[in-house]
């Protein structure tokens, strides 16, 4: 039973992170390799708001999440907007460079030590017993719930809201969308904002559950195969991919060799790429050349 | 590339071009006769290759029934096949004449009828298309030989023959050609050059083998470097022009000049750049054009670069003045060396002019300003004065190096030049043309019984050198009774980089006015650099800012002119002058036909005077209207 | 991308063979000689640290050139470069350690291993393109590094395999100056291999595949073969760089071949300028030396001593910042700057080439 | 040309080489100041700098200042090698210090062996090379001592456990940690314990629960972890989350003092060689004061290792007559005795063939829920370093 809980937790972590990749890729065909850093930035922002709004943990949390949204939009407006029309690889490398820059800046501001935003907010993280003898920590449960909430609202948003429809339109055919009067820059900025928001949320919840240090960046990268296995432009795919990767990882840890957990997501990924390069639920597309 | 033994004119007069070709092929079979760009590389043709090609072509022509005395017309841009066909026809004793590739259909028809060619050599399908509709009216024309048959797959005319196939099936060789050449009479006519007169139909000047060789020798006599060391030159003037023929066909035979043909004449700037010629034969229009391009290019350059250029130019001005006087102080020379290395040489390198030792410019008057500018850039530009009727030779030429601009030099040995009472330049010598083809009346019009030939140009002597004043009949007498030379003023106007062509009018009028054709390239560059939007030539010509630009240019030129010579009004013609179009008031060599021009743009001309009247009136009354 | 005309007038070709020489004009020949001379003289004036930097640059240049071949010319994106370097380094390290193999065995062996891995890395390219291909190579990188790590741990070389300096008849290659020449020779050799491949049929095929695969196929180019060839050549060269790295640094360890290394190589290619071998070299120089440059630059700032604790974080951030600036403001890369600089002088004193239109 | 400005700045900066002052003892440091591992090594470098600043303020060594030249290697082996090369050949340091991950050791050792400059490890694990019979050039001051640590830990476990020990082991998937835990596994068998499970956990993992689940399922009553602090503590938290109530013993990294107070876990033991700040020795007050004055970005409780490293540098330089050469520094270090003023259980003594220490002292701390404070469970106990 615990195994399934573990899978659920890991899958929601991956899914919450992966939807950030998907949101941006879906509308602008750019792979955001700074997602891990932006995620970490989100959790550091929480650290700062926690010290700003001492005694108001919810306010601090909301402020940090909002800040993450704004940061994402700003990243697009000031940086990625200038990369439109360049090679896709150059845009991807720009996000890599942004990641390096952010990492340096974050060490500069918050130093490289372990941080515990949960303590700063004054919250506890008791474990909850589940039926079947399994246990889960409060924030891990919260993470699962948040992931569910985020995905649900994203589905609703993309399907029914005006901006959501615009985002889908811009993703399907930017030229046509622009001709219909949709502000592409607005849509892209929104996608970046939402992506950083969800990523930041993932970072914050992870940091609340287990602490915050420089390795969070790498966790951001680990969610990447999940997004790709599911199909880089499909939210449902990201969910499914996360589940597959998480399940594969946990079964391997438990039954084969924990060491493999590092390599397995990528092995699953290779297998996927060979069979269905565009992912489980992704759209088959003629990909851009370099 | 063996040096030519110096041969006298008299000796040359006893030779023929095909004969000389055979001689070269025997003495220096491996020497490079010319290079011709084909699919990106410059194919080298040795003298033996050249002679063999000519032999096979001649055999092919003979196979087509060409007999001595028959005429062969060649229409096309300068290319190696042009020269080969020319030599082949001459070798058979036939008479060759070229038709300008830009000639209009009536002109083609006239020249085909006048010359009576039995073979028409067309460079490509474009020229075939021009001749085919005329075939019914040209019963004497037996064959059309097409040099480049790339676009000919859909043509099926019994008179069409592809050049390459003709050549390929022949086995002519040097010995055969030699035999043919020995049969030739040096005094027999070799070719006809149609003079592109500014009035009436062109007249065909008939020129014989020997005299042409002897006359062309005058160039080598004037500029011994041509024979003294190997030279590269670029062929881009049409070969039907006598200067073009000299460069591509005759000079290589009697000097050490190696012609280079580009892939296409249109690309001749590329060809110039790649070849970096050491001598160049050109007409003023090109030198003006190149200068204009350089000036406009510099105008668009960064302020630093412009400042450096400006400084170098000021220095060069001092240097070149001293150079003309043959007194240059050492510091100036050293500084000029510096300026040359840092500024002028890079400029010249861009257009392939940096290796030039000598630029010979003829065919039309060269504006002194243009010449001075090239001298400042360090290009040894000399002006020659010649006429088709001089059989390919020059009447006078500046020896240089770096002669003072303004005259056309002195006559080479063998020519007598004198001025008639009215100032007309008269020339006498042993190597003049034979007469006009089938037009004895015209021949008599220029050839006096005493051997003097009228050139139709007005000249004067200045410091022992001939200075051309004007074409004899091109004078303007204003209503004020002043006699003015329009070409002098036009030359001044043409010296502006923005003016392609200018015609001054004012005969019987109160003042002078000018019709201006703008130089599309430079003006459009200028317009782009100032964000002036335009769609084409006409919209550019219409543009108020362009008008202002030209007005400024004219004002600048007016400042150097006497009061009566000043241009008081001008109009920009709305359309580029196109020699290819029928009835255009311009010759294939882009000489303006005055009468036609005036007729064509009469409304503009009239407007200049009307408008001016109105303006004068409005000036008078302007104050009144504003006051009320 | 046909070969451009010489930059100076007066160079015309009378046969197609004239198109082949790598240097066309006198100026080019002279500058090539000057550069070669400078490269040959440099070690006699440089400190050992500068020599070390130069060696790093040469190593990076080999890697960057081979990546440029693959990405910049054949159009196949790879994020697995570090994996290939690791493969080369481990091949050399393992052979030297286990079999005591001399370097003239290990280096070709590394090339062979690289070539084989190239086939493996290249296979996905037959089905994948663009980012997906990049990700598949990334996955292979993880596999290579995993295997290397397993070897290290299982054999007990927990802090890395120590590789003895290469020996040549009892003579040990440890001198920095000697290493400089060895690295230079390898770098120049790589450059020549790339140049020769690119100016022939192979290079044309790669470019055709890069521009348009379907059209290239229609032209009769064997897409699969040439793609795999690109991977094989690039991987073999990269593995050689890895083997050299192992000998030069004297050790092999998985930690040295992180994903960041792959990113650095991609950065070299892009910062240098896509589709240009010169760009690869410039990119290698820039990316290798830039961190040291920032460090020295920071030292020059007033009060740098006070910032000592923050200097390195700033360095790190500055590297990212400069990369961002480059990508945003200079998408042509260093080679773009170089070309502008060059055309400033080549076009001197013009801004554009006059008479370029060819119109009369 | 605006864009090429960047390149020019870079070139200009390259050209500027800092002038080396030759009136000081020169010590080169390369450490993981940035990068993922920075949390464990940056405080060491910071403390080292602070200590040397104090020494210099007090007149330096033999009247000459000690100049630290610090380089960042981000825990990358090749960067460390390049740093070493630079410090050795351009700055001509007389002593080189490594405060970085163990993967940087091999390339640096290769460099110093050639240059004949002593190398001091102050941040990471002491390599076997400093143990007797020591490698000539390598020295170490850090608390970690491979194999001794596990011996001390397991002996403590054996002494403390009231029932047969079913030992769970947790390592991070880096060679040094895996090697130590493998050793501990074998050792535990000889000591009569039963190793029930060994988890090797990849460094960046978003959730430790799966590993903890497996560990818990093996039902150990003791879990021993010798790995970077992250792995140790996250595994513990995972186990606790799963309601595992057994005893957890881990290595006392520089973070442990704050972490014990944070976790407040009654069954968490830490084994270490450094005394914690709660002892409030004069030297601790000294560190606190210095850290406060310098306004450092890392908690002063993490500065012990760097401080000891500083003590070693000071002692070595004071024993080196002016003008210093690497050989003189090396000679001085061969017979050095560093008084750690209570930061360790005893002095660090180096001999010609032991560059580690003659005696390695250990202490065990844990959190006492009743006292709501960290308490000493077992005071200094020592191992002779002989082999």
C-alpha cells in the first residue's frame, strides 16, 4: 500500500513540475530548461515572504505564489520575447543560460545552505496514517491535492476561459491566432507566468515537505522525462507520463536496485522516443530544425 | 606570352588578323590567348586552341557555303565565340559586321538589309527571336547560327544551326587555317562597323585587314606598355564597336594583352573584381558610373570612414595638381603613398581596379572632373580620341602617365591632324577606312580628295594638344544670340553621380534648360539612405526630394559656369532611356539623339519655359496677392 | 553556402582544382602564417597557467569542432557530448589501468569506442529531430555516466581513476609545453579533418540534410547513412578529446562529465556561431576563458577583497548573464562579430560593397 | 559595434593579471563555493578566510601576513585541476588547500605531486593517502576519517543497543559514501550485527520516502548513514514519516548542530569529531565573535572545520622560516602539532608517515526531548591511527 502512496506522491511531484514544461512548450514550442531554477526561485521567494509577513503564513504563501507568476511573465517579456524568430536551440540555450544566472543570483542572495521555509512559516508537517497501513506527510498530501487542483483548473481554464482558448489557439497556429487579433506576446507571457507559478508551487511544497537546497534544480530536470513521455504538448500526457515514470522508478527502487532510479526515467524515455517520438498523447508534428 | 617583335605599320599593313593568329599559334602555341569564364572558372585558351577553334568554325562556315566577299552578321554580347566566328569568317575572306545586342528590330532589319549578310550568328535564343520574324524580308540570309542553344529546344527552323554542333563535326586545324589565311588579301575588306550616328540611319564603315592592323598599332605606339609586358584586361564593350573589337580581337594579336571574358556581360563588375585587370579600355560612361558608385558608397559609409577619406582626398588633390605639372615634393609623395595604401587602394580593390596600370578611355568626351577624380584615386586614366573611320586606330591620345585632363592628347606617328577654318578636326593617314558600305555619297561627305578626312568634331589646339570643343553641328544659339556648346555643359552635368544623362536645350530660347535622366542606382541608394520611399524609376523621378537633390547638383554646377551658360530650369525625364527600345532617343552606345530627344520630351521642354514664365510672373505679383 | 569569392580582387580560378585550396588570397596566407607562428611561439613566453588554459582551449576546441560538425552542419542536435567525452576518457583510463595499454593504443581505441557510440547515439536521429533528438542523446549521456560510475565504484577507484602520463620510449609526457604542442597538433588535426570533410561530398550532403531532409533525399542523398556518419565522425573525434583529457588531467571520474559540460559545448557552438568552424573555435576560446576573465575582471573592481565571499556566486551569475546577453543581442555568435569586424576592414572605406548589384 | 564591446571587455579582463605580492606566505585554496555541493564547503572556506584574517590582524606568521588565494571549483574535477595549476604555477603558493568534493582530489594530487607543494584537505573526507604510511605531500585536518568513522559508530551502536542489532544502512550514490557504507556492512557482520538492508540513494531525488519505505520494510532497529547531510537527514525524515521508531545514527556534519535542534528527534544520534557550540568553549566564543564581526552568510556553527583548517595553516606557517618555500612548508608540516583548543578531542599531530593524526577522537551527541537541548551521549573516545 505504501508503495502506491509513494507512487502517488512522486507522480504528483513530477506532474506538478512537468505541467510547467508542457504549458510553455505547448504555446511557444520552447523547452524551458530553467524550469528547475525557476522552481527553486519560487521556494526562495517563499523564504523571503515568510520573513516579510511573519505571523501570516497564508499571506506569505500567496504572495510568493503571485510573485512566481509575475517573475515568469517578466522572464518572457524581458528575455524570451527577444528570442522569437531565432533558432529553437538558441531559445532553449537562453533558458539554460537564464538558469545559470538564476543559480548564481540565488546563491548570492540566499547563500547555499539548507533552508527550511516550513519552519520559517511556523507550520508542522505531521504524518497522516492512511487505510492499509500507509502513511503520508501532510505536505505530501497537500502536494497531491495541489497537483489535482492545478490540473483541474488548467483543464477548465484552457477549455472554457477566453485566455485559455487563446492560449490553445496560439499553440496550434500562431500565425492564424495573431491574425485573429490574439496578442501572442500576451499569451506567451501568460504561459510563462502560469508555468513558473505551477513550478514555484511545486518547489514551495517540496521545500515545505523536506527542505530547500541547491539540489532542487536537478529535481526540476528529473521531471522532464515525465513530460516528454506523455507528450510535450499534452497536459493529460504529462499526468500519465508522470505516473508511468514514478511507477517505474518506485518499482525499480523496491524490487531491483535503488541506483537505477537515476537512469530509469531516461531509459523509459529512450524507449518512448523510439516507439512514439511525440509521446503518448502528444501531437505528431514536424519538428523544427536547428 | 612572348613579346611581340616590334613591327612597323607598313609591315602590319601587309598582314591579316587570321594570318597573325596562325603565326601566334605556331610561335607560342601554349601561350594564353584569352580566358573565358564558364561555369565559375576561367577557361584558359591557348593560341593553338584559339586557332583550332577558328579553323573548325571557318570550316563549318565554308560548309554552310560562305564565300569570300559574303557578309556575316554577329549579334550578341562580348563572348569568346563572337571573336571565334569573326576570325573564322575573316579567314574565309568574308566580311563581318556586328549588330548591337541592344539594337531595336527596325535597326536590325536595316543593318541586315544594308549589310546583306548570308549568315547571322546569334548569341542566344533572345537574338534568334529578334531575327526570325524578319526572315521573310531577308531573302539573302541563308543560315542562323546560334552560339548558346540552351533555350533552343522548342525551335525547329530549317535555317537554324547550333554553333557547338557545327564546330564539333569539323576537323579543321592550324595548317588548314594557315592555308586559308595565306589566300587572303590584306587590302581586302575585313569587316564593317556601323557607326551609331546621332542622326539618321547608321552608316557602315568598311575596314580592310591590313589597315585595321596598322591603325590599331597606333594604340601600342602610344602606350608601349601594352606590348612590353603581359597585361590582363576585361572585355565588356560590345565587339561590334570598334574599340571593343580592338580590345578583344586585334590587340591580343599585336600586343601582350590577354582578354578575359566574364560569364555574362551583365556580371562585368564581378569579372573586373576577379580579374583585377592591369589595363582597361573603357568609355566615359563606365568611368562615371564607377566613380558615382564609389562616391555614393562613401556617402553611405560611417562618419569616421568618411573623414579619413576626406582627408586623403584633400591630400590627393594637392598631389595630383603637382603630378600634372610634373613637380611633386617628396613629403607630398610620401603622404600620397600613405593615403593610397590606406584609402584609395582599398577603394580600388573593391572594384578590381587596384592592379590597373593604364585605363584608356575613348568613344565619347570624358568629363574632366571624372578624370581628375580617378587620377586622385591613383588610376592612370588617359583619354583617347578616335573614330570608327580611323579603322580601329586612334586619332589622338594622351600619353600620360597622369596627363592633365581637358584635352585628348596628340596624334601618334603616321597621322596628320589639322583644324579646318571652322575648327573642325581633319585627319590624314595611310590607314583610314575604305569608305562607307554601299554609300559613296556619305563617303564623299567625309573624305576629301586630298586625303584629309572630316571628323565632324570641333577642336582647338592648347599647348600642342588637341582639345575637343564640340560636335560640329551641336551648337545652341539662344534667343539672346549667344552661341553655346551644350556638350560642355552636359559633361559638367554628367559629372554629378546622380545624373546619368543630361541634354541641354535652349536653341532660340531666352535661357538654357536641361532634361535630366537620373542615375537610378545612385539615386535609389540615396533615397534608401534617407528613407525616401519609391516604387520604381518613375516614382523616383517624380519625387520632390529627388528634384531637390538634382536642383542642388545643378546649382553647384551653375556656380562654375558663365552666366549665359547656366541652367535656369530642368526637368527629370520620367523614364530611363533604353537603347534597346525602338524609337528611343539614344544610340546603342548611349549617345543622345538630340532632335529625337527634344521631340520626345517636347512637353517637358515647353513646360520648362512656360513654367518659368509663370514663375517669373508670379514672382512679380506674389507680394500683391499675399497683401490682399 | 557555396564557397564565397576571395575577399580581394584579382583572384580568379582557371580550373576547379583552384577552388579547393583552403587559403585563397595572399592576405589569408599571411594571416594564417602569422597565427601559426603566434601559436608556435606562444608556449615559450607563457606561464604554465597560461599553457594550461591554452590546453583547455584546445581540448574544448576539439569537442566544439566535432559538435559543430554534427549540429552546425549536419543539423543534428546533441546534448550527449559530455557522455561521449566521458566514454573516451573512460576507454583510455580503463585500458591504461587494466591492461596497461600505451597511449597509441588507447587513443585509437577511444576513437573506435566513440565511433561505435556514435552509431548508438545516431540511431535515434533516424526517427527523431530537433529537441526530441537532443533529449534522446541526453538520455544516452546518463547511461554512459551511470556505467562509468559503476565501474569506478566496483573497481574501488572511488575518487577517480588515476591515469599515468603517456610514455614514449621511457620518456614521460608531463611537461606543460610539450602537452601544449600535443594538444595543438590534435586540435589542428581535428580542424583539418573537419575542413576536408566539409568541402567534399560529405559536407555537401550534411548541409543538404540540414537545410531540408526531404529535398536532400530527393537529390539522392542517403539520409540515414550520412546522418549516422555525422554522428560517428563527431563522436569519434569527441572521444579522442575525452582520452586526451584523461591523460592530460591524469585522472578520470564521472563527476567531470556532468550535464553542465554538455551544455557548455552547446554554448560554445551557439556563442561561437552556428555553421562555422571558426565559430566553434571562437566559442571554445570564449567559454573556456570567460570564467577566468570574469574572475580577473572582478579582482579589478574596487573593494573586491571585501566581496571575496560573493565573488564566485557573482562569477557564476555573470557567466549566465553573458550567455543570455550573447544569445539575445548577438544571435550570429562570435563569428558574427568577427565577420562584422572583418567586413569593416574588408569593405574599408565602404559600408557595403560598391558595384555589388551587377546592374549596368 | 556595440555588441563586440562585450568581447573587448572580456579580452581586457583576460589581459589583467593580478600582481602577486611577494611579502606574504601564500596559500592557495580551491573549494566548492558555488554549485550544488556548496552548502557543505562554502562555510569551510568562509571560516578559513575569517581565521586567517584574524591571524593577519594579530601580526601574521613570523611577522609576515598569510595571504589566501581562493578559487572556486564548483566541485568540478577539471575546474579544480585548472585551479590547482593556476595557484601552483601563477600564484606560486607554498601550500594548497582543498575544500571540495572527493572527486576533485585525484586531479589536484596529480598537480601537487608534480609541483612538490603540500596539499591540505580541510573540507571533505580525508583520503586514505594521508593515513600511515602517508603520501609525502598530502595532509588532512577534517573530522571525517574513512573506516574509523564506521568503526566508532558501530562500536557505539554495539555498546548502546540493548537487543541484537538489525542494521539498516544508507549511503549516497557517490563513491566515497558507498565505499564507507560497504565497509560498515562488512564490519557490522564481524561485530555480530545483522545488516538487513543497504540503500544507495542517488544524490538529487525529489522524494526519499521510497528508499525509506524499503529500508523500513527490512525492519531494522538501527540505521546507520554516512553520507552528505542531505541524504542522512532526508532518509531519517522519510523513515519517521513512515512511523519507524528505531534508532538512527549518522555522521555529525557541520550542519548537525542546527539540524539536531530543528529535528528534535529523540532517537537520532550523531557521531563526530568536533565539539559542538553548546559546549561554549572559549574558542567557540571566539568563532561566534569573529563571525558576527564579519557578518558572514553562513551560520557560525558550521565554521568549526574551516577554523581548524585555519589553525593548521597558522601553525604550519609559523613553523616555516621566512622566506617560505613549498619545501620548507612541507618540512614544517611533517612534524606539526596543532592545538585545536577543544574543538577536537585532542591535538592534530602529524609525523613523517602519518599526515592524518595520531589519535582520532569521537563524540556522540543526540537531542534530549526532556531537556529540549542537545546532549552529549558519549564523550571523547579515541582510536590510534596506525595502519
